[in-house]
């Protein structure tokens, strides 16, 4: 059992494959308490899968994922659900329930898991909405929200039960610069004001570098580098360099695996 | 040669694996019924989208089917001078067969496909995943109320179909073709047995309610979460429901006539 | 009126309409008397031939249905058909010397059992038997009898 108390989540030797494609081959990741940890990497490296593994929605074939010192893949359903109440997850699409208003969406986890009177739920929802600046939008339906607003509403829902940790799945993707700025600021203030542990999965380098305390770079199923943003920035690793500077070719090849070009051109058709 | 056996074997394995998943999901959803006891509102909401919204098409179809039975039945019976038995023909056809079966087919097209599409889209937009991460079981929260509403709705819809159909047959037979009104009802009442015909019809529609809603819910829940996957799942719901309803109808009829 | 209220009311109407339809089917379409199948008693009768009589065929007195055929078996000794009739206990004063016959409703109609009441002071009870029976008229036999008699008279004429 991992000894350090500083880490909320500890992943050790985790292997995961879907069908024949290996997504993770022996990954070790520590997520320190109260800090913002970013998981970065090119698209298609299973970053979202990693969040689902932490949330216990899928199980790794090998290795352990400890949350509060308990191995998530080995948990019974009841225990897993109890652990999930301590996590909030912000999905890329927001994942708001489309058949209820913003207010009811944020009240949803409170109504499901607590027996609070409706008056108190109303106050809590308004407080959460105030935190994300959508108090005025509470009677709108999810379909009436812009992408950035939907993500903020989803964030309000993710913190409704006052979790210890929030998992952000690509929070910056597809946002205009203003919403992006708003989200960066929100994530940071959540972290500071509520003492939340945050895990951000992203490939937006600037924004992530600006708020992360610790960065892991994943490529082809392995952790290729980790450290503080400064350390990552100074790293000599060709993987990290390519990713951080957005070079088209490098250790991550530009070309999808194929026959040699010349051979392909000359091949009999 | 071996390829052929391998193919047969693979299909068989796939079929049973699929059936096993369906049964497991059904059991989970039925266990989830317990969570609905303190929250009947969830079922009421689904009764609305599954039952109330199917009511109009069922009533209109039942009326037309009854009128057609009246016309066809009259033309056949009048050759034997037995047009007084029109009520029997109309009522027995409706209560025993057409009521439960046609209702189930219409239901699969109207409500089943909508259920599949709704659940499939919830999956595609990560809403089901979101529920799971909020520590809410999507099976008992989303599937169970829909399944229960479907099981409650189907016998009610089938009863409406048959009742309206009997009046449709009356309208054509008695008002248009001149069958004696008293004979229409009295022959019907003499020949239609409560236990053997009405109760068996209700049992059938109850069974159809279970299988069609079960198929709809399973297809939505297990679909590939893309727009194409959802559209395919919706088609499968209608096709499988129709096949299973007709096959099950034969089985149940054979058992009941025994 | 809030939307949840509209929803609740329409669901209420739906369920009420469905139950009403079931009631219509039970009361108007079927013979709901079969509801209380408890208050019946069984009377037996043996016939030489019952051709066409079925389980659930009607049992009538003076044309009024008083019960239904419950079971039809063959007596292994006498080879007669034994018909068990379930008669509504409302009609519990049928004399023991009543006779039972198998008749046809119309030329091609269903067969039914008609009971002709007798005049004895005792009444039929559970499992008692009607001794006077008249078998079903078999149409083919009737027609062939008629044809043979015709051909006989033809011969005489010649």
C-alpha cells in the first residue's frame, strides 16, 4: 500500500487495453492533495480513459488505482458509489441532463444523495450558480446554453456535493478565448477557495501550463515525462519538446504507420 | 469448411453473449423497481411519454381495425346467413389477437423507438456516464422507470384498442350494414368468455409490454454512442420487437388454447 | 397550471381510460358471470352421441343460458359420452326428473344443451345425474336416412 499521505490518487503499474489496442502499458501517476495536476498528451492517447479509470467506470487489466488509500478497481459497487460522491467530473460535453433546467440539473445530485429540505437545496444551488456566474440562467434548459455556459453549469453540478477532487475532461477544448479565460480562472479559484484537488486532462498547452502545479505527459501508453511546468519546459526529452512546441514530426510520427512511401506508390494496384 | 463452422460458432457465441447481457440488464432494471417506490413521480413522468403519447395512435388504429373487421366479417358471414355473429367475430379477433398484437407493434414503433433513441442519445452525450460519476446508478434511475411504465401501459393500451375496435365494428355492422344491435351485443356476450378470452388477452399484452420495452431499453443502453449507432439501435428496436411479439404471440396462443 | 400538474392529470386520464376499457371488455363484451365461478354446481348427463358439443358450450333452460359445459369424457364401460355441466347456483331448483338434449342453434349454429324441466319434488344437486337424455341429431345420418327412404319409395313406385 502506498505510504505517502500527500497523494489523493496513486496509480501504480496500470495496464489497460481495449480489444487489441493497448491504451496504457504500465503507468504510474501521483495526484497530490490540494494541487492542480495536469495530464497532457496528444489526442488519442487515452487521457479521457484515464479519468474513467480513476472514476471506476472501467477497470484496468493490471495495476492499482488508489483513492484515499483504497484500490478503486477492487471496490464493491456500494463502496465505489461512496467514493464517487467524493469526486466530481466535468465532462467535455457538460453531460447536463437535457430534460431538466439548469437549476434542476445542479439540484440533481443533492436531491439524489441528501435528504435536505427543498429550501436548503435552493440556497445551495444558488450559491453554486453564483460561483460560476450563472445565477441568472437557472431557468434555462441545457439546449439554450452556449458551450461555455454549459460547461460552467456542469462545473456547478460537479461541485454540488462538495467533492474533494474534480476531474476535468478537456475543459478548454472548443472554447472562445473569453470562456477559456473564465474557465481558467474558475478552476484556479475553486482550487484555492475550496482546497480542491484537481485533475485536468488537456492538450491546450498555455492554459494548462498557467494553472497546473504538476504536469504528466503521456504518449503511446506511457508517462514520458512529469514535473512542475518549469521542469517540463526545460526538459530535453524529444517527446516533451515535440509536444510542448507543437512540432509536426518527431518521436510522435506525422505519418500513421504504413508501408514505405516509395513502395506504396510503386505497388501493383 | 472449418471457416463455415467457425462462423456458425461465432454467431452462436455472440447470440448467447448478447442474450446474457440482455437478461442481466433486465434483472438489474427489475431490482431497480425497488428504488422507485419512494419516488413514483419518475414512473408517472414515463407513463406520460410512453403511455399518454401513444394513446391517440392506439385509439385511432383500434377504431379503424374494428371497422375493417366489421366490413370483412359481415361480407363473409352474410353468405352463411350468420351476420348476427358479427359481434363475436369482431370481439374475439380483437380481444384475443389483434388488440394485444397490433398494440404491441404500434407501441414498438411509437414508444419503443423513442425510448431507444432517448437512451442512446443520453449515452452519446455522456449523460449516462455523468450519472455514474455522480454516484447515481443509470440503470435504476433511467431504465427502471421506463421499463415499469411500459409494462403498466401496454395492457391498458391494448384494452383501449380492443374496446374502441368493438365500437368501430358496431358502427359499421349495425349502423351501416344493418345487423341487429341486440344480436351484435348478445351473441358477443354469449361467446366471449371473461377468463379464456379477456384475461388471456391481458396476459398477452402484459408479456408484450415486458419484451418490447425491454428490447427498447436494452438497445438504447448498449448502442454505439454515435449518431449512426443510435439510428441503427432504433431500427433494431422496431424490427426485433415486431419479430419477438409475433413469435411470442404464437407461443402464448398455443399454450392458452391447450 | 404547472406543467407537472398537466402531466399528472393526463397520466391519470390515461390510466382511468385504460381501466375503463378493461371494464367495458369485461362487462359489455364478455359474459362477466364467469367472474364468480365459485357459486356453481356440477350436474352430469350421459349421451349416446354429442357430436359438435364442446367444452364451454351453453346449457339452457327455455332458451336462457344457466350454465356451461365444463368437461366431456367417455365412460370407459358404456362408451357413452359423459358431459359435466356447471350450472349457476341461482338455478338450484331444477327437478331431478328433468331431461337434457343436445340441440343446434339454427341450421349451422353451435350445439348447446337444453334442459327440459320435469315435475319431481326433488332438485338436482352437486354431482347428481340427469337420466333422461336425447342425443345430438347427426345431420349426415338424418340425410342418409332420408335418401334411403326416398330410394326405397322410388323402387316401390316402379
